[in-house]
């Protein structure tokens, strides 16, 4: 017989959103909160060393997902997702980007997300942010999420910015300012050279509160319903199933993969699909798992000359320097610089983001560099293609079927081709040119559109930004309450109806900050 515990709120997932909620909800000393996390505590040294994030991929710290074979590339795609306190904020590249004003106004105007326009969400970005250089009216300076200029920037990254400006982009020192467009170096969610995840920013300051209980290594198995009201969550505790009851609400914060999966195994989702797996339907909600999309990325890589490489950071000297001073190449977030720009005239906002790596980085960094190199990657941030997520089994411990449908809409391929052409051109102008030896991947740059498309199909990878599977308007209402049931919300990147233009960690934290106010009946 399952052992039961009782709380006001049960939060599933101690990631980028869940840690925020745990902090904000326990500010009310009368609210008893349980935070469940499938992974372990964030104890690995590599979690906290910025340059080491890719070494966490395909380890116990990673859900290690993989898509189905993509119809339009012929390849599967590996999707790392953080499985520890802090979730993806403990495994990401730490780039602090909010997205574009047009993203949030588009949520409000085209997707029924009342209260989620730019002017509505900006106060929550600012509440979260503790920026060490930038201030009002657009930036917060005393929020828990520490944002700083990186302590190390490689000369190749600076040279790329200069070359991008020579190519025609404007220079910017703030991608989150009045205009997103331009080329520059990224700010990062670090504190004095150390990763600053939501576990650091939000969870640890709340751990001493007597009204917060955190259980790690405790994967949720289903939401418990009485009729159509969510009353708790079943989870595994050392292999024994327990049930935690929630007198106020259950909140799912597992992300764009885990939250829709848990909804479906609990009986909320497309009715026919659930019945195929023998799951009793609590609420027929066909939008669960639909609208899956992501930022695809593909790089152009050169070998280099007359310079160093970030691989040098892996030396014993580099590690000792980092441990003693929190400085040097190990404070790099790998993707040091980049840009936002429109690939064609007349677009309302940028559709392309560039990420620049002063090393040979492809296949998610899982390949050992064989030579000094330089990587620039085109990332499509205005994505037309839509896929979906489905169950493979009613067993909640089985990985679901993930299909982001990369390039299902041909407009996405056209824009990526334009992005790679821009990367090739930038590499041939300005100060970067003298450091680039010869093309490595692809092996030549004078490719036709069809040859570039082949390269893109072969080498596309995720930029780790899946969203949309529990979208506002089709699954949750604008207050993030799951439609058709009571006492249940989703608070994570899955509620985003359209992926923002840029890295999604800061937007996910914003969603959780706003959700905490919605749950508590407060305003910004």
C-alpha cells in the first residue's frame, strides 16, 4: 500500500521553472510545498565549471533523449536534458537571452495568451535578473539570477564580432536591449566565473524554510485524480511508490518532454492515443504533445592558424587556475559570441541567431577535437515546422516518442541555407580571416544550394530549446491551468505557444516567476 504525505502544492521537476516556483511559493510560510526531482543533487564539479557542460551529456545527469528518425533529414537527433537539481539550467551553455518583443506580443495577439505580451512579461524578467553591468529601464540588478559578462573571451570570438560588423551587422553590447539585432559577445548566467543555475539562484536560498520539502531521485509516475480534480502525485522513492497529496494544486514543471508525457500517462491528452495504450481518459485534450518545435542549428567549421583553442582549457594548469581564481578559459561558456539578424528584408524581427565557438564543436561537442578549430553555427529562431510527442508505453519510465519534424516546412531549410552562406561570408572578411586556415566541415564553401541543404540535413542538431507541447491556448489557459481538469497547472517551456527568438532558459524562468504570482493571486 502506498504511503501518503500531504502538502498544499506538489511541484514535479526541480529544473529551470520548478526551482523558481519552490522559492516563490514558500515565501508564504503557511504554504507547504513538496518539490519532486527525478535526478540527483547537482554535486558534479562539471556542473559548476562553465566550459565543462558538454561533458555532462549522456551521463547520469542527462535524460539522454533521442528523436525518431526525421523524415526530412534521414537522421535521428540527440536531445540532452538536465536530470538534476537545476535541470537544464545546470547543463546548458548559460547564455542569457530573453527573446524579442515580437515573440510575446505574438503570443498575446495570435495565440490567445492574454497577459503574456511584452509589457506584461518584462517585469518578471527584471524581477528575476541580477545583471552586473546593465540596469534600468530594461534590466533588473538585484534579482536572484546572476547575469554577468563572461570572465574569459577568446580572441577568435572577438575577431568574429569585428568581422560580422565588417560584413554589415551592427555592434551591440546588449542583446536584451531596445533592439535584439546585432553582433556581440553574450552575457551569461554565471556568478564570478561559476555557473549560476536556478538551483543556486532560487532553490538553495529556500532550503532552510521549514515549509519546503525536496525529494531527489524521485521520478513522478502519475498525477492522481479524484474525478477530474488533481489531488496528488505518485512517485518512486527507492523503488517504492508513494503518493503525495496536494490540497491546493499540482504543478508540472518537467519541461517540453516530461510534462506532456506525465499528463498522458495520467489520462490527460488525445483520447484515442491514450486508449491505444490502455490508459483511462480523465480529460480528452488533443493538444497535449502537439506543437512540438525547437531551434535547429548547423555549423560551419574551419581549422585555425596563429591562435589558440579552447581545448587548451582542459589542461591541468587551466583547471588549477580556475579552482584558485575562477578565471581563465574554463570560465568560457563555449558559445561566447554571436548575432541576431533577419535573413531577408521585411521581417518583423530576426529569424537567425549565430553562436560562435573558438574550437571545433559539432555533434553536440561529443566528438573529440582533432585539431585547433573555429565553429560558427546558424540557429533558426523563427521556426515554421511543427512536430509532436507521443507515448511509446503507458509505463511512465519509458522514454516517449519525440518528433520535432525538422524542416517539415521548406521555409526553414531556405533560411538555414541563407544562414550558412552568411557564416561563410563573415569568415572571409575582417580580422577573423587571418586566423582561419581552411574549411573543415563542410570541406569547401563554394557549395550549391542543394549541396548546402545536404550538409544541413547531415549535421543539424538541436540548440536544446524544445517548447510548445502543453501550449497556452490548446492545453493550458493563460493562467497555465490545464483545461478540462481542476487543481493542475503546467509551468515550464512546454506552455510557450511559439518558441522565443533566442535561448529559452531566461524565458522559462520568466514563465515561472509569473506563474508564482498567478498561483498566489498577486500581480507584478
